């Protein structure tokens, strides 16, 4: 899949089966390839069920992860005053092309 393509233009998998890997929590499902060989499919489901405790289903499941790893900050000097940039106008032909693209979506 080309990550440069918009999400709605990316190819969809041919067939995906939803499999419940936690019997006590029916909402915990994962998608696996529906066209997998039956033997491989069974082994994959067994592996996923054995390792269900490794999945993070919510933020609460990710205890112990350092926020420095999962968050970011802008490298901006706080002594500088914020500044609004000057508005840049497009030429007539570019403005028309932009408007046409906006109307397509």
C-alpha cells in the first residue's frame, strides 16, 4: 500500500475475518486474512490467544510506558513572542485549481 495515497483510495484487503481472541471479553477481536491456509490460520489464532495479555486494548492497558516516549513537544524558545505570518496570496490560476480540488472532496 502506498502511504501517500489518501485513505479512501488505498486498496482494501481481499478478505478479513474477525476473530475473538479473548473468550471472557467478546469485544476483543482482531482481523486476520480470510484467505489463509486453514493450518496456518489455526496456528495464528492459537498464538494470538496465548498472547492476548500483550495487546493494549486501551490507554489503561499501557501502564509503565514512559510519557517521554509516547509524547512530543515543540522545540520553541519560550522567551520569543509568537508572531503571525504574512498571508500569502495565490495567483489566479493556482487559486482556481485549489478551489476545484476543494469542490471535488
